[in-house]
C-alpha cells in the first residue's frame, strides 16, 4: 500500500466515525462523484438508517436522474425524489452570480422539512476538502441549515474520493463533472423552463453522436432566438468535423438560431487552489 492509499484509508475510517455519530442521516444525493461515494459509504456503514434525497427540477437532465437512481440501486441505497421549485424563486431565475445559493436554499429547506417530519437527526451533502479552496455559494446555505459535510470533515479530497470509489467499484469513480443545466446559461440571463429544455435536448443529441465531455451554452441574443455555443473536450475535437452538420441541423430544429463551435473546446474547472464562483459560465465558459 502506498503512502497516498494509506492516508486515504485513514480518512475513510474518520468518515465512518462521523457517519455513525449522526444517525439517522438524510443525504443530498445527485449521482455525482462525491455524493455517490458519500451515500454508498453511508449505506454500507449505517444500513437503513440513511436516506438519499434527489432534488428534481427542470435544471436536472432526465438522463442524470435515471442514472443516479440506477447507481443508488446498484449498492442498495434508499433514495427518494423531492420536486424542488427553485425556478419559481425570482432570486434564482434571474440568474445572479450566487444562483447556486438559492438552489441549495430550496433543497435544504425541503430536506429539513423531511427531517423534522420523519425524525432524522442530521442533514448531509457531498462537499469535499478541496471545495474549501473555492467560492461556493451553496456552502453558505449549508451553513445556515447546519448541513454536515462528512467528506470535508474527514479531510477527503476529490482525488482520494475517486480512488476510494474505484476501490468500491462505483461507476462514478472517473465521471466528469456534470453541473446542472442552468450552468449553461450566462449569469444575468434569465433561467426559464424553455431554455433548460432546449439545452437538455441539444446535449442529448450531441451525446448521441458519441461525445462524452462537452457543453452546449445558451447565449441569448436579440432577434429570432438564442444561439448555441458548443464546447467539446480537446481530446474529442477530431470527431467534430464529420458530425458538425447533423448537430447543427438538430440544434436549429430545437430552436437555436445558430450554432457556434468554440475552437478552444471545453476547458475543465480550474484545479484546487483557485477561487471560482460556483459553475460560472460567464467567466471562462469552462464548466
């Protein structure tokens, strides 16, 4: 066992201690790398004393919801879906720089209701130790509702969570980041159901052509309609020329006025140590 593996396993032991001190536990679950590992480990440690909660709204792709439920079933977790209404909150829909705060505010408000009604001792979510090095508006909502961050408390970094996820055989171990559909809309542009539906349909189509890491940005323009900006991971750019025509035709049929191909491609979020606003598509269009 390497030193890195030894440290990760020590932190895993600490995580289990944190989990056993907060039962029964309600966990915000999205199907991403962090929340999947947290729910899987909590399920293995606490059994039926833990429940995962998925927030379902127009900003969550149907494919992501289906995948998250399937993954949870694969390791025997109990999960319930809660319909959230952040889009009805003008503070969220106006798409300010701290949009994520209002999303988490809605989620944690709903989870707290469940906890009170059904006797859960604590709420938890998947913030990890690396997240302390980023500006994340959702963390402010977590503090307000005293939501635990067991991964962060145990000191687990993203790299360690991926390593431990591989050890557990979780399918999310090497999954790329998949922020909500609202992150495709620049801050200051109103988030609407129609815009989110267009983005979801566009990304589903691009994905059907074999692309794995990409974003379809929704750029509002005066005139006939919004413009789509497609960013593809540089490692997949070579596939784009042969597929650009049908993708363009499909996105125009969906309702976009035009398609712009970003020649720089998709740029992943900045590494640990940088300070980025949560999923800000206006700064570098990198998420």
